[in-house]
C-alpha cells in the first residue's frame, strides 16, 4: 500500500517518516513510503496540522507522531 | 497547597545540607529547590489537563466552524478557538493556507494566529503556577482582546491579499470534517506523551530561569531592580516588549525570572507586556510565515500586535 507522510519539514515529521518506514518493514510485503513536503499538495488532503499520516489516500491521523505499533494497526485494519 | 513542601524543602536545605539559615546562600538554595519542584508538579498537571481537553479540538474542526462566519463575530470566535486548539509554530503555514482555502477572511485568520501562540499551554501553565488565577485570567483576557481587535483591524486594511505569496485555490462548497475517532484511554495516552515531550523540552529552561531568579532573590537588592527594570519610567514597557521578541522558545525559562522581578518591584503591566511579547511576537514564527507572506504583511502583523501589547502594559501600570 501507499503510505504518505504529510509535513513541511519539522522535526516531528521526520520522526513520523522513520516510524512509518519501520512499520512498513514490520508488516512486510511491498509498501511505498512517501514524504510529501509541498504545502499546496498537503492542503489537498484537507489537513492543517502536521505531521499527518495518509494510507492509500485516506487521512489516518494528523498533528502527532504515532508509535510503530499504531501505524502497523492502521495498515492492518485496511485489509 | 505547597506548605508541606515549603517545610520539607527547608528541612533539606537547612538541616540535611546544613546551610545556614537566613544567609543569602541558604535563601537562594531554598528558593531554588522549593520553586523548581513546585513548578514541575503544577506544570505537568496543567499541561496534561490542557492537552487532554485539546484532543477534542483540532484545527480542521475549527476551520469548518469558522467557515462563512461574518467578520466581527468570526474574529471573536477565532480568538477563542486559539485557546483550545493545539497549535505549533511549525504548522502555521498549512493553517494559514488552509483557512484561505476555506475563504475565511485574512483578518479572522490573524485573530487565530495571534491568540493561539499567546495562549499556548506552556505559558498558561507557567503563569498559573507562578502568578495564580487572577493574573492568568488577565493575561488570557487581554490576549483575546488584542487578538480580536488586531485581527479585525488587519481585516479592515485594503489589499492585504496581495502580500500572500502562494496562490490558494478555494475549495468549492462545504468542507468535510476530517473525523478521527479516539477512545478516552487513547486521548489520555496522547496527552500523557505530549506532556512528557514538553517537559523534556523545557525542564532545563525552567531550572535555569528559577536558578537565575533564586540568585536575584538572594543576592540582588530590591532597589537595584526597581531602579532598572521597575519604576514607572515611560520607556520600560516598550523596552520590555522589544526584549521579549527573540525569547519565544524560552518562555518557560523567562517566566520564573519575571516572577522574581515583579516580587522585587517591577510593575505588573510591564511584566504582563513582556510575557505577551515573549509568546505572541515570535521570531521563529515570523521566519516560517516569511515563506508564504511578504515581509510587509509580517511587519504589519508585528506592528499591530506590538502596539496592542504596549497599550495593555501602559493601561495596567496605570490602573493596578
């Protein structure tokens, strides 16, 4: 699946990106982790507090750093 | 509430460490130990409560709420939302553009942008801890006033939009609320982690602030403070405001200092103006906003807020 991290480059956004990568590795299989830096693109998701986590185009959380397990749970709940 | 700790910390300093009572060293040490622990306890409790409440609000919800509100009532609402919405300087840009997307007038957005950092949880917790309910309420009330009037005034200015550097396409129709469901346990956990993050970030500043405060408390005579920081010389307020601008990240360390200074004769209006300048006129926020706003607009923003704070400072020195 496609995991997107929306963030304009604050420290928290980088942390969430690392967490998402770890979660993707934990779940296994092929996943794409993309960091979205462009503000205009971020606005497109209707999100205003960064970092936000988007899985397959659906906003799952905004404004906070998640734990690896939380991201894994989001990824699994989809299937 | 902290009498027991006053006694106990006194026992530690004077009996256990054997520092002489009523010496400058003893007074300073006692003050430092008493104050840091008291501040830490209250700080954690207040930040936890505030961040727990805030899990029920987010900027996305606020945007839906503010959409289509008329100018004056919109300014008032935006200023109040600034208190209860979690806000971090790093999301100032998406917030600004997101509000524009929803066709919320620039003046209303600025009301929010003035109120949110002014009423940040660290400032509120520190104020409450050090100065009590009355001063905290005054600070919040006056902050709201500046946010409402300042935002309204900016909304009345002509052609402000030309200073916004990124074109924003307005969303057609009604906005959808991005709904993220959380259990109470989850909220409590989030608030706990958030409080922990903040504590780790600020505890050294608090200790440094109280440490310098303790030094002043024990060693610097009141006359000296009154002569330089206090007094009723006309220039103390603007000087205090100017000094507050570069100190944003150190709000936690600055406030214990202000407590000691007011104790020693600094006027309360000057102190309030200084604290407001520390939180509301944040240099880092200005640097971030520079990426989407013309310097002229940021200058107008700072000038209006700065002017409001100075006015509040004078008002208080006159009536308190």
